[in-house]
C-alpha cells in the first residue's frame, strides 16, 4: 500500500512544476504583447519622423539652387546613414521571435548592414562635434593654409566623409572576418554575438564617441558663455539636446550589453546573445533596441530642424517646390483650354 506521506510531496512538486511552466508561458506572452505594442507605437510616432526628416535633409541639401556648405555635407552624410538605419529598424523592432538570427548567412548580412551604418552615424556625429569645436576655437583655421579656398575646405570635408565610411566598413568587416575564421558558419552563429565584437560596439561605438562629444561640447559651451550674443542660448540648447539625445538613446543598450558581457555570457550565436539577457529579459532587451533605433529618428530634429540655416534653406526649397507645382498646374490648365 502506498504511503500517503511520500505521495504528497511528489504531487506538490508536480503541481508546482505545472504552475511554474504556466507562469513562465504567461510572462512570455505578456512580454510579447507589450513588445508588439511598443513596436507599433515606434512605427506610428518615431518612424515617420525619422523617415521624412532624413529624406527632407537629403532633398534640401541636394537642391541645385542652393550651395552645400561644409556643415551641410556632414548633415547629408549623417542623414544618409540614419535613413538606412531607420528603414532597417522596422525589421529589427518587429523581429520579436528572433527567428532570422538562427540563419548564419542572413543574420551576418543583417549585422554587417546594421553595424556599418551604425558606426557611420556615430562617427559622423563625433566628427561634426569635433569640426564644430575646431571651427569655434579657431584651431581649424590654424591647421589650414592661409589662402585656403572654399573648394579646398569642401574637398577636406568630402575626404572626411569618405574616411568615416571607410572606418565604419573596416570596424565591421575586420571583426566579421576574424569571428568567422575562429567560429565558422555553423547554424545559429552570428558574428555580432561574439563578446569581442560586442565590446568593440560598446567602446568604439559609444564610450569613446561620447567622451569626444562631451569634451567638444564642453569647450564650445565655455566659449559661448564668454561672449554676450543673442543666439548664445539657442546654441546652448541645441548642444544640450544633441548630447542628451545621443546619450539617452544609446546608453540603455550599451549598459544592457555590458551587463551581459560582465556576466560572462560569451557563447556566440545570435546577434543579441542567445542564452543571455535577451532571452531572459526579452522585454527589456526590446526596449533598449527601440531606444537605440530612436536616435536615428531624432537626429534630424536635433541637428537640422533646430538650426537656423537649415530652416532658411527649407523655406527656399518649399517655395521653389510650390512655385514649380503652380507652374505645372497653370501649364496643364492652359494646355487643356487650348485643346478644347
């Protein structure tokens, strides 16, 4: 005859296991629904802002009726990288089940695409900050020849943009080649999940650029505070907004990656770290991913729409577009009248 005292613990253990599975399943379902809701909010609010803002910057700066200055060239370079990231963000924010990470080739291609444009965007922001600091402090004029022309400065700016893209490509392809030499092309492996690659993202893609931007904007703020100018407050507001947006958007993901790395989860597989924080805390991982994607959506607002120069060029562009539309409408009206 079975002892009831030995049977009850087994029944209790079985009951607890079933409840535990149900609670885990319920938690995962809730996290999925919340993540999906956040992705929809991002798509409705931030995605159109980033898409239209970056396209507008490209259209205005490529307008042949207006001269593209050196800052405009940097804004164009930044908008190009941000536009690609914004378009790709729809795949990233709705990849809630992370199925494409299981395919080595697809995941690696996606990771290369993302990292090249991510590094290009971050390096562009850093170089723009450094260039602005050198211009205001007068160090750039000392470095250039005394008879340097506008065309010479434009060539220097184009070389800087080419260097930015070259550096972004190298910072992506070198870790890609190194990781695949060591790990091969096994199913489920993606080079961006390697610990060394993620440390490179944290240091070279966030910590170092933020330190450079922080030093540059500190020097700019101190310089502006010395002079009593009406536009001083507006300039300081733009500087504070630029640093704050970059810091707030990228800090959560970099903290999340750093915690994952410091925990010793170094098994490489998916881009977001397989048996790591992205699986244990999927909702938090999704939130930090959305925050990082938001940076490319907010950059046009901070760096261009808040600038007086861009607003003036935008007014000229809108007036020319409206005038062309009126001319086309009048031409069509007269043509129809003559035919009738």
